[in-house]
C-alpha cells in the first residue's frame, strides 16, 4: 500500500503539500515542484510564507493554518503562489488534517488545483461580455438577436426604446409591440421579409415605416444576418435597425436643392458647366454657351448656338485641338489630385481680348469617388487692368519713397559727421576717438547714399567697395588707398540685411591698415582688392606696415583693439570668414574677408 500511495502522490496532477504547525513544508509532491519551480529538497522544513506566498496574502494563510490546527477541518480556501521565476499562479485548496492518537492535529494536508488559466479565461469572458454590452447598449442603432428555429427574440439593445418610443419590458411582449408598430402600408412586405430571413440562409435588408405611440412616423432601415452552427444550420439571426428618417428628409432636401441650383445655374452671370469622367459635358448654362459662341471670343467654337447643344460633347468636339488638349489636361489634374484648381488665362485679341479666371473642382459620389468636374469662368479683365496700373503706380511711389528716405538719412548723417569733425578740432584730446566714429558714421551714410541713388534693395559688392573708398577719400583727401576689382566678380549682390554691417567691417579693416601705415612717409599705399574665391568672393585689405601682436587670436578674441572687436561683433555668423596674417619678412598685415552665400548671391555672370 505504501508503494501505491507513493505512486499516486508522485504522479497525480493535483498539488499535494503537507505542513506542520509552523507552516513548514513536510512534503511537496512532483506537481508542486512543477508548478512552483522549487524542488522538495530546496524547501523542506521552510515556512511557505518565506518563499512561496505574496506578502499581501501571508496573514490570511497564517489564519487558515491556525484554524486547521485547532480542528476546523476540512477546509477550502484560495491563494496565490509566487513561483521561483516570479510568476503568480492561482491555487484552489482543499485542506484536511493528520491527527495523533489523542486526536491532536499534527500536520495539515493541502490538496490543490492550479486554476490560473481557468480564472483568466473566466475574466476574459466576463470582460468580453461587458464590452459587448457596452457596445450594443451605446450604439445609436438597435441590435437584436433571434433564436432559431423557435424564432424567439433573445436580445434587443436599449436603442429600441429611444427609436420606437416603447418600453422593452418582457422580450416576448417587445416583439408583439414591434409588430404592432409597423405602418399598415408596410406590414405585409416586412412580414414577407421576416419569413425570408427564417427560410433562407442569406442576409436581407429592408426599409419600412413605424408608428410611434405619439403617432409620429419614422423610417427604419434594417439588416438581418443569419449565423450557422457547426452543422451548417441557421441557429441564430442577428440584425441591426437604424432610424433613417433624417436621411429620407435630407434626400428630399437634396432633390429640392438640385432644382433650385438648376434655376440658379441658368441665371448666374458667370459661365458654368459640369463634365463626367470622360470629359463629356453633362450640363452648361446660358452664359457659357453665349461666351463660347460669341464672335471674336478667341475660343473658336465649332458648334451651333442652340442652347443645350454642348451636352454629351467633349472639348475636342467644340474647340481647336491644342486648346481642347489643354483643357483636358487641367481636368485630369483636378480628377487625380481630387482638389480644386484656379487658373487665369487671356483669350481673344485686340478689342476682344479678355482675362478670365477659371475655377475647376472635382465632383464626388457618396463613396468619395470622383465622378467628374465642375467649372466656373469669371471675366476678370477689369480687375487685371486695375492691378497692372496699381502695381506700376505703387512701384514708382515705392522707389521714390525709398530713395528719398535714404537720401535724407545720408544728409543727416553727413551733418553729424560735420559736427564730430568740429568737435575734434575743438577738443584735440578726443580727436582720435571722434575720427574713428566719423569713419564709421561715414560708412553708414555712404550706404544710405548708395541706396538713395539706386533705389535697389540689394547692392552689388563692387558698388559698396567703390562707394566706401570714395567716401573715405572725400573726408581724408590724402589717404593712401589703391582699389582693384576682378572683372569676374561684377554683379555679386549682398544680402540687404548684411549691407551696413559689411560696410562697417570693411571700413574698420581699411582704417586699421591706414592707422599703422599712415605715419610712414613714402610708404606703399593700403591695397584693397576684390577677388574670386571658388564659389565665393574675397576682399583683401593689405597694409604694408605694422605687425600682428604676438598673442593675436581673432577667433578667440585675444589681442584685438576697439576696431577689430567691433569687426568681430558685426561679422555675419554664417557665410563670412575673416583671416589675418603677417606678410613675410617685411612689416605689413593682410586681412582676407571671404564672403559666401547667404551673405552674397552670385549671378550667372559672376559664376
């Protein structure tokens, strides 16, 4: 018997566990090992709450064990196991006790079943049923089921009460109420439909009217779908019923609207038409016919002038081939893009020449598919002529205003320069500082003077250099300057927002070179050159005197005076690179300012 007992305990799929009064494991069968992941040798004599129970359930299991050891057997309870891998399993237990010769409980035997999957399936089923109820009870249409072959209604959703205006109550009574609600004129047809649902294994649809208790009439659209069992027999019919009264009313409104639109189309002042997908005219209005057929219209219509003659024809039947092909391409673009298009075109010539604005749009069916196009053509000749005249007038006024503003700014800045030169004479101690300010204000004034002379928003780079050097020579007649410009860089334009900062930068480089070489009598002049540099332009300022300080670092900001500090702050962050170098063994410093897009724009002639 001992061998039989051992065989049963070892091979049963049930969990068998024996615990002593302290909850220590005295026996742990193979099923326990398989589910928990622990071997009996690992857990023997260990309290189960030390390794097998989740913390929140330990106290409950202690209570159950205490009741078992005071003789309250048999007992059933449920709890979770936390397996060696960390997984949670749900166990149902049936507990009994082992007693000694005095009837005292010495061990508790727990026989358990792992019901984790079953409980999960039950929860999933409950959730599925809850979702089904939530869905059907919140649908704006009626959902119903009818059992076969009895024909009994087994479910009707709550939307029935709202649409039919009747209480559900008992389902059998609800079906009787439903039958009574059918409009007398539709009752026979609907009953034949219900009979068909019962006899045939196919989906059916119907539209009918119902009469609510308040005597209002509603239109209903219903659909019934048969469901088969495993033998192929119809076991249930499910269906949906929706209130389409508003849709029916909308259809009536659409019909009435179409009639009004037709009257409007025939009396509107613009030419209008509609085409199908093949480019055939479905409908045109009288204005379209009159304009196309008018003498000198430039359209070259080849049809008669009888109203309605265009219907069924295409553009190739009406217009010259080239013009018809253009119209067909426009229509195809609207159909493929499913978006409206607006184009302007000039037609006719001489006294008959006109500008028209053509708007074309796709026509969609209820499924969203394009079925054709509609078009409207408006005569905009008057507007176009007014735009041309206004644009020309605005351009003249704008240019005059821009020139005048820049001219006045230049004159005012020149007045400021005169005042500062007078202050330099009156205050010799500040002459050096005022001279530096004069050259900077002079550079700005020169740019405004150039704006005022040209009226352009962007200035050419060679214009800026020539104007800057000329203005310096006006203020300082004895400045030793020599300017050279490469012919390949003519028409390089400077971005408008960078013109004044660039002029100030170049002005500082020139004055810095002059400051170091001006005291050398008979020295070489400061050379300024505009050269080519790949797809960029380079301004080179070469002074033949002075040396860069030993600690000079332009990028890092070391060894810079006031002028070069200003240069560093004004230098554009993108498209401008400034480098300095001592020129060989002789004294002298060369500054190279390389300008690239977006600071400048190279025209085709300069590239």
